[in-house]
């Protein structure tokens, strides 16, 4: 709680202590301590005093501990040079952008009939802000059971949305008033008098992007697998995403009403992914359901409760509220609207909160049924109104003592965010691996592998995992066939992993995401080189003496077969430029199908040295004629990088 001495206030306001005490009495504030004012009393007093001064003296300027000459001049509507002159006369030399202390600024402004007062926020100790952002550890005795929060994941069309609908319908049957539910990003169902919270956004993208931002909201993942289709690529992704997050999985084998349904095949395939179901002797719970015919849904929910019980999910409802923003948007009528999941404490209408870089007082709370509520305890999702701006999904929110503090913390977070985006990220990278290992930052080297064929995934995985040492455990957290997607990058980001692509490339867009998330993406065309690199990185010997530097991307638009020469590709330079001595990668659907050199680079009939973005050109390749329309040719040069010895 903020506490300031009367003496201090008197100094700030250029008044005597007695004058301050008189004012306190005038304002009807009860002084509990004759030397200090604190908390709400302090706030109220300062507010009233400022108001009075404003009325009496007219010109009050609120400043921080320091102010630049320019800002001060602007606030008094004077020219900066005039202020500089004034300062000089007072024996202070200052330039326009220089910061001057509160005292000096105060002297200058008095000359112009202004009075300067200290912005209270600058008084709030850094430490205090820090401690408000840290959430206190809970005492075991304060914890009470809380409902589980569930996410539904699975391959597209396997029935995630249908299952969510079916689950919500189950609740209607159980007698809860239902029907129209307002979409707030989460919903609740009640089964056997227990509550289950469902996050409405199905799929692992939402799940992983939250986790990448440091938020863990899901307690249990329901993995939907269509019984007539079996394990598909996104099923595998979902499994790995849940595993990486350490979230227990319950398998819902869906569409068992279909004649082609083959639950046993699904179980076999699950076993191949390391998920051994109970009736096969494992410990993974699976339930055969039909979302369409509403079969076995209750049974599935009971299993959720069972797992929740084993997990012993608990929270302390009697502390300041803390949780995570599930989603948020700017509503035309209502301003910033955020759906938050309360994870600890109890959030009440009127509570001042910080959510990411947004702050404000909770003006209203709406539950998943669209009803206004006054409070929300642990494992409750509510929509809240009253924030200053729109936070991001995955942002943490915390309740703070007052809205001024909320604003300060939000501002501070903004500053931290800026700093962090400027600062090189602390994400793992092969180049810095040894250093990170030596500093004890790294105990696991997590890797996501993408390759052109399954065989390569396995081969790379096995060879890499064998590199594990006592210091570093090499772990492949996901392996798949195909181009490197945004989902791969987000998984890597969330799990602090690097991505190794073997004969594949990032799809467009995922490169930018990788850069933004500082995920180290390495692509190789020979397996041993990938292994070598990782091995070298682990021993601190990674030698980036030669790197491929991409110079441009070219799209193949037409193919000409010319006798005696071979295939010539009529191309368009999409970005950057291509050089006659460029090396080239030919990429088809994200897979590298050829790496080699150019045999010729032409503009119309002429041989040229380079062709830039926006121009057409003709390409032919050394010993390669299988280029096709739509292929992307990536031009690069091999650059020697000077070794930095440190
Ligand atoms: P999502 O992409 O995973 O969200 O899948 P949807 O819920 O949209 O379902 C995809 C398709 O499968 C839709 O046409 C559903 O009607 C159908 N479907 C979902 N569940 C079942 C089921 O249990 N049985 C049958 N026969 N069809 C289902």
C-alpha cells in the first residue's frame, strides 16, 4: 500500500506541514497516523488537494520526477528557447531534450505563475510494482477443488465442433436451462453435480498459441479421432502438442455410428503413437462416442471427471483474482471485451485489473449463458467489460489494489514488452546452444522434425535422440511429413524447440512467424549434416563458416522444351533477385525436389548477370530438367561467415 509522510507531501506542494494537516481536516479525512497518510486516504487527499490548487492557482502541471525542457515548455505553452534562457539565468545549462529535476522545473514554472506537482505514479516504488505482478504461492490449506478446464482437439472433420455441441446438449438434457448460449469463448456443463469448463475454440492452434505465450489453461485434452478415418496428421500434431504441454489426453473415438467405423484400428494406431488405451493394457482412457447420435457423451464426461479427480485440480478462491485471457475483441458498442478464465482467487465487478498491457476496472461480467454475474471464482470463464484496450489471447490478468496501480503496471508491461522485442530472445538456437548449456539454461534440446518422407523423420529422430548426453537430453517432440507450417513453429516456440527440416521448406508465412517467435529453423538436404550440426552445437563446436544466404524467390510460370538445350523455365521473380552464379533450390509444395546450379539465366534471348524482383527471366538448370509450372526456385549464395572467437 502506498504511504507518504506529511512532511513529504508538504515539500512536494511547497506548503508547511501544518498547512497540510489543516487541509486534511478541512477535507474531512480522518488521519489515523499523525505523520503519515496512506492508501485510499492518501489518494483522496491528493485528488482533493490538486483539485483545490487547480481552482485556486489555475495553472498546475503534473510531472514525473524529471521532465525534459521541451515537455515543460510545451506544458506552459512557452518556447523551449525561452525556458533554456531562463534556466541559464538561474545557472543551469540545459539542452532542449535534457531532463531537468523536479525542483529546478518547479522553480522555472513558478516564475511563469505555474505550480508543479509530482505525478503520484512516479512515487510508486518499482519494487511494489514488481511484487504486484508476482502471484503469491498458495498455502495448501487454502486450496479447494476446482472444475477441470477441457480443450477438444483433433484432425479436421473428425467431429470436434459436433462433439462440443453434443456435450453442451447433454447439459440441456440434465435439466439446466440452456438453448441460447452466447458465445464467450468458453462454456460450462454440469454432470453429476460437477462442473466442467469447455474452451470453445477447438483445435490445437489455439491451444499452442496460448502456450507459446506462457499460458497454460487446459487441464485435460479430449482427442477426437473419427473411427472411420483413424489417426491423421493433425491427430498426431494434437497428441504431441498435448504431450509437450504435459496435459492428460482422453480419446473420444467418434462416429462409431458409421458402418465403416473401426475402433480397433484407431486403438492400434494410437498405440503406434505411444498412447496405449486401457482395454489394451495401457492407461489412456478412450470412449467410443457418436457426436451425431449423442451416444456415450455422458460417459465421456464422466471420464473427464475421473481424470480431473486424479489430477487433484485445486485453487484458492480467497485471494486476488488471477487468470488468463482466452480471447478478446473490440466491440463497437461495448468497447474492449475480453473472455477471461479465472484460475485463482475470485474476480468481482469493480475490481481493478491488469490484463497484458490493458488495464481498468471490471465494469460488468457476463457468464457463458449471457447472464450478468457479480463474481467469478476459479475455473470460471467470464466476459469482462471495462478494459482500456484489447488484450491478447494468452495474456495473464491479475487483480491489483486500485486502478492507478493497474495503469502503472500496464504501462510497465508495455515497456517490458518493447524491451523484450528489442532484446535478442532467450529462445534456444543451435548457434548459442553451447553457451546456453554452459550457463545452465538448457537441459533439454527439444526438436521438431519435418521431412519429405516418413522414413527420413524416423531416421533423423533416431540419430538425433542418440546424441543425448548427461548434460543435455535431445528429445524429438514432434515429427511429421510435409512443409514446415505455422503450427510447427508455434509448437516449437511453446516448447522452446528448434525445427529441423529435411528436404522441406517453411510454407509462406511460417518463416515470418518463426522470425517473430525467434524459433531457430534449419533445413538440410543430407541427414548426416543435420546430425553433425546438432552434435557440433552440443559440444560448442558448431562452425557456421558457410551459410546459405537467400537472395530471392522465383516462380516458374511456363515450361519450354528446347532440343539440344533441355528444359527452360519461363519465370517471374517474386522477391529479391536471382544471380547467374546463384545456387538454387527447387521447391514444390513445400518440399525441396532439387538442389543445384543454374545452367543459364536469361532475359529474353540475352544472358544476364542478375534479374531483379518484378521481372521475367528464363532459367535452365545443370543436370536437371524435371522442373514444372508452379515450382518455386529459391536462389541463394553460399557465404563465408567470419568466425567470431570469444
Ligand atoms: P471438426 O472439423 O472436427 O470440427 O468436425 P465437425 O464437427 O464439423 O464434423 C465434421 C463432419 O462429421 C460433419 O459433417 C459432421 O456432421 C460429421 N460428424 C461429426 N460427428 C459425427 C458422428 O458421430 N457420426 C457421424 N456419422 N458423423 C459425424
